[in-house]
């Protein structure tokens, strides 16, 4: 990890614009594994997030407007008896561009800070998209390719220092635990494995309804989920967390039971389903980047019609496609509390 700053380069404008569509849909909605097979199969809910044996090299077509992890460094090895403070870090998404605007809507980015009290050095660790949020959420429809083309990877970034102003001014920088150097090193080894096997970003959490006990069809895999996994690992290793309120941004889609419709080969391959292939590409067409203002406004109307009127959504998850029969309230962005882990509860969950 560290100096392996995947996704360096530039991408044309438009990805931020489409990421803002997520917010627009949420507001509008409040107005009056059998790979290669689309046949029946036993289904587990939520669908388990697929992990990989190693991280693939991104396709050169995928370029980032903002360089991923530009000052990244390897995670240092601490002395076993070092004492490190652990900080919860949270700030508004795109604060560098919009200031605290999205903070007022509780759309926040999460990270973790560390301070070695023996050396005085500070570190920041976070997980985010290599090619910005729009690319992770919607595909490119390339004329030379029959199938939608996805630029979707997310990865951990570790670098020295904590930008106090960035996290304090409009967000959170608060001490939540103190750990030993030994626990930090064990956590670092886990982070490296987690980062190599969990390679793609997933924006949406898909549920049957807003009710807390409703079925979750798909879980998101984003910056907050990385932070939560890290906290749980630290608790498993012996960290004791302070009792403070911790909230996280989540983007929900609401649908009836999803239907598995196939993967790239079974849908878009030579013997694929042309009708379904056309429907999926038609669904994603309004989300394409680099639109003029007129095209962008027309696309908003098309998205509104597909998702909120005809109640249709095609989700790409685990490199497979699913049809979601959307239902009210369709989409919501929430800021909900998820407590810091308790070692006893984590141990029971893991069977330790």
C-alpha cells in the first residue's frame, strides 16, 4: 500500500456533477453466485461482497481528475510498547471544492487518525475511490464496446500527518481509543490484506424499506465501511473505545426483492440477451459524463422517469447485474448512529 498510488492521472469534468445527482434523487424521492448463469439459484441476503486474491492493474482508460493518495507512504512498523492515540476523523465530502456545504446535509467522509505519543508523529488512514465517486457508481458506454465499461476501484491510503484544520473546522477530530504499538502493527497487517482483497467501491445500500428490521439486499462498501471494519478489528485485538456518539452517512435505495439477471458474458456476450442488454444500456445512458447543460437537464428528466415513475433500477454488484423493482421512498441519504464496537460483543460475534 502506501506509495502504490493507484489511479494517478486526469479525468475530464462531469464526475462531480453526476455524484450530485445522488443528492438530487434523494430530494426528488421525498416529493408527493452462479457466475454466467441467469437461472434460478439459492440466494443469500444481503449478497456477500465478493473479494479477490489480488488487486488488478486498472485499465489505462480509467483516469482520475484528482490523483489518488498523492502523498501516500508505507504503514510504519511501531515498537510493541509504543502508545498510540486513535482519532475519529470526519469532514464534509468535497470540502476542498464546496467548503462545508455538504456538511449541512450530513454528507460526510470518514477516516482514522493515529498519534504515536512516544515519537509525536501523526498519521491519517482512509479508504476512497481511485477514480472519483461518479465512476464508481455509473459506467461508461463506450461505442467500441457492447457492454458498459466500469472504472471502479477503491483503496486504502495511508500518509504521515493529520490536517487538523480540515477535520476540525467543519467536521470531527476526536480521541476514541489508545492502543499499543503491537496492536497497531497487527491492524496494519490486516489493513494490507483487506486492501488487496476488497478492491471495488459500492455506493448503495439497498433495503426493502426504511424500517430498521427490513431486509438488506446489498451492503455498501465505502469509506465509512472501511472505518467501521477497522474499528471492529481493533476491538478484536483488544482496543477499548470511549463511549461517544458516532454517526455515518449512508445512501439507501429501496426496492422489492432484487432479481439476478446475469453477468457481462451472459447479457452482452455473443449469445447474450440483446433485449436485456439494450434495457441496461438505456438505463445507464442518462448518467454518462461530459454532458452539455441542455443534455444534463434532459438526463435528469429521464432518470426521474426511470427510477421514480417506472420504478426501475439496474444495480452492478460483484460484477453481476441485478434488477431492482424500486418502491417508495426510492432513495434516501441518512446520517445515522453506529456505536463504536465493544470487545465483548465483537468476540461473541466472531465466536472467540
